[in-house]
């Protein structure tokens, strides 16, 4: 595996980190791999480690080349800058398909919270679009407590297949954010999955012992099923290894 | 275990079948059990075997006393008759709590398709309400092809915790039926889970080799996760054995 | 479903309880079902409820017609009486194949502890043999503390495919009992599975909230995987529904 | 994450590759991590890619710092050279505990086939011992077809907790290799797990779509459960994050 950090433009904090598995002649089926672009959450104020490399490791294990984007934050997060960052990242990923052993038609994006907002902006209005979208507890509507106020993404016909997960008990980013996207996808006949888990609150990431102090609650393990569900869904939507 | 068939009223086809596990002193934690009332689907034209005893066996294994209701069908399915059947069933179950080793405050109802419509009517407007509601691919809106046209259930404040599952690819009963209920629950602040799976179509029941000829498709196994998800959810909502 | 209790011979305590699912034209693949004969444990002093109906419910859910045998106990447990009981039970099950919608070539037997001893006696030396054998924490060697001393089963060429599970930490019936059988099967080239789990002790049955007071320990959930493993194994060994 | 390649001694092919996750203040519980040393198989003739980085990615996801050892092969594989390689690797890993954010008392080793032979030599006779041992289809006994003939490892009192997996249908390295180790561990009262799966043959690695062309066979999915079982077992044996 090779790890590469790439500055996308003038802002030195906007960085794409690539985790690239080298192909092996012993595993012909995976010489060319699908890709996963990861957009961590953090209210456009920071990019949380809890939704970055630990997520990359999950999809690397599933055979994806992974990319974490540290996008424009705080005063620099005024739109369309974060969207431009993500478009640049996605374009760069596809352009480097040979160097990174990638199928450019099988690039998914996953975002969490504010990162899910950005992922949805990219997937619904980007000049460059992913082939599949995964959003975890997406923050679309304003959150007055933290002056969070960003453009509302609107599903269009080019929006790719989408997978949504959320918890009902999320009081910080209510479940209606997830339902808003599901309703929009349904209206535009974009195939989607939505998995709303009853308990857990906001920002649980993987819901396991690596990212949470409290993870033995059976309802956290229940929530943690989102990851396996997402992999099964990706297997159908991207057919990552022509399976 | 004892199996009992009970005629609920004059219509000889309206029958409640009870599957009652006898308590054992060796298993103190389960001397008193939760209950599951099962309403099979079939467009109010029949009650499908694919959503009856096979479902009862699943929840029996999880420690539930199970009850299958064959409700009023066809010309007798004019409302409120099916609702009355289900109210009578639920009332009878709670009344027999001692004979059937039941906690009357832990009675869930599960319905499929038209049975999910009936289950939702019971849970949102019944004079007797279940303590938890599970609906599989619920058919709320009219289906002109089969002259299916029944009252639309409307969530109220007394509606219990709800678990919804559906497939996006269901062309017979579109996913907007499931979203309709999720949106209503969200508006009334009733905690819910919704699990929409991308593939599979209508009426998959358990999605396994017992009810389907084609079940090795990984997406059917994906869909089949609804059952385990429902059990985990029930464990929190009902705390069936004070766990 | 029909539940039938059958006295096997003069001893009124030797009873076979049959749990028979009625076939449905809606589920053609399961009109004819495999069978599971269950031999609970209890040191030949009693038949434990914790390894009886709760086990039957598990395999019923998987589509098996289930049979619990209360075999000869205490002073009546002198061999070969229990073996004769189990031969009679197996013969009766196969004889009633039409009445009970059974494939007589797909009858497995599962036993626990002393019941696993009996199941192994039946599978290795019975005049009537099951088509597959499952043994949970089998008690082959004498246990002086309880005057437990029964004939040691010896694998022969007619012994069917076998699935063994045990916990290493079982101090009452040590793991060498399980290894004894595995070694014997290997020598006779009988295909087998063995799953020894590190923790848990003796007599855990399903290892879930229905049979244990303490089940949230992750190592108990780990142990509890034996059931799913057994079902997957049975699917190959018996091809219960020609899958 | 940082990837580092370290030459262990004169032989330029003996290389330790370290995959090191950088700690994050956001995830206090995992600032210090357990380690996994991976010994791929290949009959001491090569180190298979199918049992190297793909395995590292699995345990990285579970929070382990991972290390792949390319040990001495072919004419250089005469004992004790491979054992010395692995001792050097293990010593180096523990020595670098600060640099690599490691708990030196929580270093497991996993080996496959010939790599499992080496892992067992290390765990039963090494001057430096791992804290836990995992062996997949270990090749202890000679294999005349490929002139494979190496010292037989013998369990001693210092051997750590061990987890064994194998398939019964392995005709290249028969299951008696796995039973040999299990019997030895039992005699020395070393806690162990053994999981023998019926079907699949030799060298299946993870048993998934990344390493196999044929993986949809339900029995391969059955076999593939070894990985989750190993993680659950490690959680108890190493308590990697004091859980």
C-alpha cells in the first residue's frame, strides 16, 4: 500500500490523502479496484478523525482505494468553495485511474454530518459526480446553535444511487434531514436505501470500540450494522469486482 | 407448547391461532413472555401462509408468545370490520395474560402489505393499541389494478414505537407508502426505525429459502436482515425480558 | 403446526414430542421437510427444558420438523435402554414420513451433554442411524462427581457427518471429550466440523437471553454463534430443500 | 497511517512491513494499540500476497498496528533461520512500542499454512513469544509432494492462548495438522479455540471476493466466519482496548 498526500490548491489545509493498494497477480479479480472518497464531518469547523482514517480502513478492507478529503473549513467554507474542493478531488481521482489502479466508473463518496452535506451537494449538483452516494446523519438544515447555515441540496436526475443512515434519537441533526433526502430521491425515482436506527444520537461514526467509549449497549451494535449494510448495497450498485 | 384456535365472532373464517410456550422453572427470566400478533398480507383477499406460521416461528424462537389473526376478507373487509377483528384479538390476548403467560404491556403487532395496513390502523386509531408496531411493505395508498382502496391511517400521539421495512424496487406497493408513515411518525415525535432495502420487490416475507425459490441473490440476503434488525429494536422498545 | 406426544414404550416417561409444520401450497420448496431429533442433556438424571423446546423452536424456524425425545433416566438409563429409546424414536419418525411431511433421508439428531452422548451412541452404533449428528458439549468420559459412567461411543464407517461444539472453559465436561470424537471421526475419514469456543463453561444451550441470566458478555455472544454455524453446515450436509 | 519497510538482516528479501495508525486525541481509548504480526503462507517457497496485505487491512480495521514479515525462503528456509527472522521481527516490534504506539504485552501473531508452521514454532519455542497465536490451516507434518519437511512444533507451558482454523476438506494439508495442535494445547492446559469448517480446501485466506474467484458458495461464506470469530476471541485474550 502507498499513502500519498496531495495539496489540491492554494489553501494548504485542503488535502487529499490517498490510500492505494498495489495490485497482485495472485488476485486477478481485484487488479482494478473501486474507489471511495471520504468526507469527514465537523460542522465545517474541523474534519473529525473519527470519520476519516478509521472509515478508510473499513472500505480498504472491502477492496476499495480510499481517499480522505480535508475540505475548506470555517471562513473558507463559504459555498461554493467546499463543493469546488470535492469536485477537484473527484476529478483528480478519476484522472489518476491508471496510477491508482481504479475503475473511474466505480467511485463512491461517503460523508458524515457536514461532510454528508458536502457529499450530497457534490452528488446532486457537482460538475463531477460520484457513482454512488453514502450519507451518515446528514446536516442539511440550519443549526442555529452553531451558526450552521449552508445551501440546501436538491436531488436532480443525475443524482446517483444513494444510501442514507441516521439515528432517530439524533437531537442535534434531526432525522427529518435524512427523510428530506429520501423523499427527494423517491420523487426523482433515484433508487435509494434509508436506514434509520432508533437509538444512539449524533456522530456515532462506526459505532464500535474504536470510536466510542460506550459501545457495548446492544443498540449501538444495532446501529453499527450500517457499515455492513452499506457494503452489501455497494456490491449491487457498483458491482465493484464484477460480482 | 400449546396451539389453540379461537373463533373471534360469527364469521367462521376470522380466527386467532395462539402458539403458547409453557414456562419452565429452569428459565426464570422467561416465565412471563412478550407477545406478537401477526397479520399476514394478501390484499384483503386472502391471508398468505408465507406471512403467517413461518413468521410466528421466528418470534417464538425469540421468546414471544405468537398469535396469527385471520381477519375479515373480501366483501367482509369493508372498514371498520378488519379493525374490529384486530381490536378483539388484541383485547383477548391481553385478557388471557395469565393463561398465556404474557406481559400485557409488551404486545407487539406485525403486519405485511395489507396486513401492515391493518396493523397500522390498529396502532394509530384502534380502541385497543399494541405496544409496538412492525410493518413490512405496508399498502396504504389505493392500488387500482386490484381495486384495493382502504382508509388511510393517520399517526396520532398514541401511536407506539414503530419499525418499518420495505424495498425500493417494490413496484406493486411503492416505497412512498413507507415514507408516508415515517414522515407522519416524525411529525408526531413517535420514535421509529425505517429500513428501505434497494432490491427485491414486493412480498418477500423473510427473504429466505423457506419462503422464496430464489434466495441466493446477495441482495435478498441483504433484505433478509430486516428480521434481526426488528428483534434488536424490539429488545429496546419492549425490554421483553427486562434486559 | 400440530404438536403430538407419543409414548414409545412401557415407561410412561419416555415420550417423543413431535412439532409438525403443515405444508402450504404457497411454499412448494418446503412441502417435504427435513427432521431434527433433539436429545436434551441432564446427566441421564433429567431432560433439561433449556435444551428442549427452545432448541426445537430454533430448527423449526429453519424449516425442520422437530422431535424432542424424553429418554430413559436414572435407574432406567442403564445401557442399552437409552439407545433403544432413540432407535425407536428415529424409526418412528422415518415410518411416519408421509403423515409428518418428512424426507426420511434427511433426519438429523442433536444432543447436549448426556444427550450428546446418547446422540453419538445412536450415530455410531445404532441399528437405525441419523443422517447427520450435532453434539454440544458431549459427555463421553466418566464424571465421578455425579457417578456418571456410560459406554464410550466409538466412531465406525457408518457414522454420519458430524458437527461438534464445546467450550474450552468447560470444567465439568472437559474439551477432551469433544477432541476424542473429532480424532475418531478424522481417523475414519468421516467429514466433521468442530467449534471449540474459549469461554462460557458447561451447559450454555443457545447462549442467549432466553436460557441464560448472563448473556451480554461478548464471549457468550461469541459462543452463541454455534447455532448459525450448525444451520449453515446442515444446509450442505442435508441439502434440506435441495438448495 | 505510515507504512515502513525494514530490512531485518543481510538477506535483502527478509523484510518487515509496518502499517502504523497515528493516534488521535479524539479517540482516547485507542491511543495505544495492540499489534498483529502476519506470516503469509507459501510452503516456504514464497510469501503469498493473498495472506499478506489483505489480512493486514482486516486487523487494521479492528484497531491493530499490523506487520507483515517476509521471512527466509527456499534454500534459506532451513531451520532455525525462519524462526530467527520471526524472533527478530517480534523483538523489533516490541522495542519500537513508543514510536509505533503499541502495547508490547498485546502482540499477536497470525500465520497461514507454512506461515502458520512458523507462527507456531515462534509461539511454542521462540526466545521471544507473542501474546496470542492464530493459525490458519497450519502445515506441521511433511508434505512429500513438495519436499516440505520442517521441524514439528511442540506445545510448551509458555505457549500463549491459541486460535486454530482449518477446513476438513483440505487434502493438501489434512485436518490432523490442526488436531495435532489442539491436542497438544489441551494436554498443556493452554486455552484454545479450534474451528474446523467442513468445506473449502486449502489456502482460502479470507474466503471472500477479494481473494477468491469462487466465493458465492454458501460454504465459503461459512468458512469466512473465521475472521470475525478470531476478532471476538482476540477481544477476550488481549483485551486490546481494555474492553
